[in-house]
């Protein structure tokens, strides 16, 4: 059986990672890697679906026990990708999507070189600010912190395999789907039994 694809999507908060991720799950059968975080849930977020919302103590315990593929401190909160479910999905041949920040993205590149990495950019900083405001899930202070961080996060862009500007949603999704289709044919994931000697 072929291994699943690990797809990492990074980019500034509000750029549209979650929106595109949802569509890849609906239309391309991707599983979503549910992260652990110490931040508070937003009103519409569901425990175990969007995140596992855990305490600082629980996060530290899991990190020490080696339960994360990667962790990062983002906007003053801890985030981590649980290792066991990620490994299980890939080995079972399921494609897995990680919506993680660029620090985490860099760690995944080291540990999983065959991971497909996509950096998502907004059409402009003004549009990014607009989207964050329209989403309406952060306070003004949090929005400003996220915008400030966004400009530093873009420094990591050259380390990613693909870059994609999320201008018009449908066309950005089409491009992302094309990347996925091409990467399905990447030789790193092609290990049919009859070729094994
Ligand atoms: P992220 O997960 O990167 O923080 P979201 O997916 O939550 O971002 O998107 C932030 C906001 O921008 C949401 O309200 C979403 O509906 C909107 N959005 C996403 N993509 C686009 C797009 N291409 N054009 C306009 N608005 C968008
Ligand atoms: P948010 O709080 O808006 O859901 O996410 C903030 C940032 O944390 C986003 O850039 C998101 O991609 C990132 N993030 C979410 N989960 C993880 C994770 O498990 N690891 C890392 N490194 N970043 C994460």
C-alpha cells in the first residue's frame, strides 16, 4: 500500500488556511491533524475537531513524553501536532493535512523530508487585516499581534516547496488541488509491492 501524503499549510493568521483545508478534506478526502493548544477555544470551535484544548501543564507533560511531532509557541500560546495519529494516518495510506505555523513547518521538514509544504500568502497586508476583522474572532490587540507576527513569518517562505497567493478563493483552491494531484505522482510516495526486491 502506498503511504499517505503529509501536506503542511502555513501562512499568516487570517490568510485562509482553515478555509482551504476544509475544502481539501471535503473534496480530496484529506484527514485533518488535530493539534493540541493552550489557547482558549473560539465560539464555534469544537473540542477534538478543531483542536484539543489543553492546559499548560498537560501540554508540558505531553511534550516531555515525546507525544508531539513538533511544537511551537505562536502568538503567546503553545501548539503541538500529536505524533501517533499523524503516523497512523500516513502508514494507513491516508492523506493528512497539517495547518501549522512556519516554526513547526521547519521542524516537520527536518523530520519528514517527503512532506509537501505550501506557504499561503494574502494578496496584500491590507486584505489580510480586512479578513482578520471580518472573521471577528480576535480582539483588536490580538489582531495587531497577528499582523505584526505575519510579517516575520513570511521570512520562512523560501524554505517551503510551494507558494500560493489566496486572492480569489476558487482559483487558489484549484491551484492547491493541482499541487496535490502532482504530488500524488511524486516518486517518494510510489512503492508498489511488485517493484520491491
Ligand atoms: P486562517 O485559518 O489562515 O487563520 P481562515 O480560513 O479562518 O484563515 O480565513 C480568515 C477569513 O478570511 C475567514 O473569514 C474566511 O472566510 C476569509 N477568507 C478565506 N479565504 C478568502 C478569500 N480567498 N477571499 C476572501 N476571504 C477569504
Ligand atoms: P489559531 O490560533 O489562529 O488557530 O492558529 C494560530 C497559528 O498556530 C496558525 O499559524 C496555525 O497554523 C498555528 N498552529 C495550529 N496548530 C499548530 C501546531 O500543532 N503546531 C504549530 N507549530 N502551529 C500550529
